[in-house]
C-alpha cells in the first residue's frame, strides 16, 4: 500500500454538462452552479470569532471584511451569546462542523427560529444537546437584536454579491460538472448550494440538512483563503478540485451510508492510526473520514482526467500528508476497472462494492505499514503549545527508535515558517533531532516533519515518518 508513481491513467472526458443546482434534472442539462453567501453562517462565524477561536480567526482570514466585523461587533465580545459560545467550545468541543451545523439548522437571521425542532433534527451535529442548542439560539436571537446585525448585513450586500460572483466564475469556467455527470452517471438526491465562507479561512464544510417535510438540501461552504487589495476573495484554479470534492460528496456520501455496516469496522482500524492527522483537519469521527475518503478518491480521478500527471502526483502527496494515503489504491482500481469498463459499470453505485472489497483486502497491510513506521515520542516544546518562550533557540524532536541520522526534512515556508539558524542535526544515538530556530514574540508558527515527496526523516531501516505538522505559538515579550 505504499505511495507509488509508476503508473498514470488519463481518462477522456465526455463534454456533457450537468447541474446540481436543483433536484431532479435530467442528465445532460446545463445549468451553472450559483454560489451565495449564507447570512446564518456569517452570523455564527462572527459569534465564535469573538470568542477568539482559532478556527474562525485563521491568519488567512485577515481581510478588510474581518476588520469591518471587528469594528462593528468588537464592543459585544462579552455578550452572553459569545460567553456561552466560548464555554461550549472549551467544555463541549463545539467548534468547526458543529458551529456550521447549528447555523444551517436556523431558519434565518431575522427571527432566528429552529428550521426543524432541534430534538427532531437527525443531521444536527451530535455534539449539540437539543436543550442547550435551544437555549443558545435564544441568546443568538438577542445578539442579532443588540448588535443591529441586520444593519451590518445591509452594508455588506454588494460585497457579498461580488464575492459570490467571483466564486461562481472560478468554479463554472472549467465545467467540472460535465466530468461529474459522466463519471457518476447517477443523480444526487438533493439540490446543491455552493456557499462562500468569508470567515471560515482554509476550512471547507459540507452539510446535508433536512427540513420537517423530509426535503433535503446539500450546502457546501468553500473558505476564502486569499483577498485582493480591494478586500474581495480571490479564487484561483486550486478552487476547482475543492469544489469538485464537495460536488462528489453529493453522490458518494449516500453510497457510504449504504455500505456503512461493512465500512465501519474497517474505518475504526484505520482511524486509530491517523487520528492526529484527521483531527488536524477537523475530521473527528470515522463517518466523516469515510465521506471525505471516497470523495477525495473521486477527485483524484478528476485530476487524472483533466490535469498533467505532476498535478496528480502532488494531489496524492497532499493526501499522504493528510493521512489519506490509503485512498490511492482505490483511485488505481477506479482507473483500471471502472473507467476501463463503463459498459459493465454504467454508474458509480454499481462499482462501489468493489471499492469496499479493496479496502477490506488492504487493511492488514495498511496496519502493518503503520506499525512499522517510526513515531514521535516527544517534542520540546510540545506540539500545540501556545506559550512558547520567544527566546527559545532549539526545538527538539525525540523518536521512539533509532533513525537514519544522515537526513532530515523540516518543511515549510512563508510568514509562519520559523527561521532556521543552522542545519538541523541528530544526536549520537540518532533518536533526537534538534532544529535550531529564531522565534518572535506573540507569533504563531508551524513546520512539517516530512511532507509530500520530501521524506528524509526515516528509521534506521529506511521507513519514513508519516508527515507531522508542528504548530506552536510564542507568548508576548516580557
């Protein structure tokens, strides 16, 4: 189950446009995706942003829009809704998906009622207890009134419209839906609504919400990662695979649910080996990991069909970093059998059992590889620390076994990458890697130990460390 680059299969795309913007269209109907800004999402992101939460205060979220939020809502950072949000986040792990799930179960930002009673909402994030969700909603309603949220929205209408239009141009110009339609040859069970996540940073979200009548809608939120000088989000070619992944979930999630009885025990064994990498991405349960895995596998096929082989390589390296190296055999199987035999497999759902079979077959080998791989025994200061001494000059990484002391891969770049003051070096036993650094006060920084194709941190037997991202923050200067 090693990541290999010995074979690339490029498929031919049929030019058949489709739509996921409304439920029930026939195959081949051409309607573009029309993104929007969801005011409910913005409201909840603002409240949790005021708590100081990292997921809604990412460095990439710094923008004129964030400054307008701070100016308007900063005086209300002690509102009871913000205080409760902080408590829920710290004590009940209400963050990331749980926040967005709550927003999408509201009927809007005018009356702030329950779209469907919380105790009867099957897709409300399970971290919410219905009684506490209802109590928090009353506080959110008061926050909307006290902060004149409606007035803030009125000042942002043009900004929201332009932001949504920019995302629309980026995701519609390559016509990814034409490929999706041909690849799956089946219809999604609900309409898809692409959404601009102006306050979600690098995090994207996907939710299926059902109302009281049983009518479902799929809402995908793409984070805004860059802003131009005028303060508008910038979307480049990189957004197309992201959008394609979210579109694929409209098909694959239901199939995962259909096969969950077989997939769950497989996923439980996989998750225990990659839990840290998954949780770094906000993937906190095996169901979400499976939904992501099958959608990401399909995106691999999209890239293989529409981009140079190097792009496919880079995509797979990225999934290796993310703990999804086990999806590459699935991608290979789709290329070798599904795409090569479409007369036999006329739609994706007919091939799904073979993907489950392969996961089951590869499981023992995957676990054996993970057990053989070296592990980090300790990092000094510990990974995730937020009070690192800015005068610290060395970061020490201790491994659970002797390593190959002839190489290292300390990866990163940009404003969050620490300056290395000397070449990292190993101790005599080859178990401790010392990284000389120069830090700054009150500064969040990060680096990777192994990443992508750079895997020089290896055991003495030559087995590479699975990529680990180290994230630290220094305290303020004395």
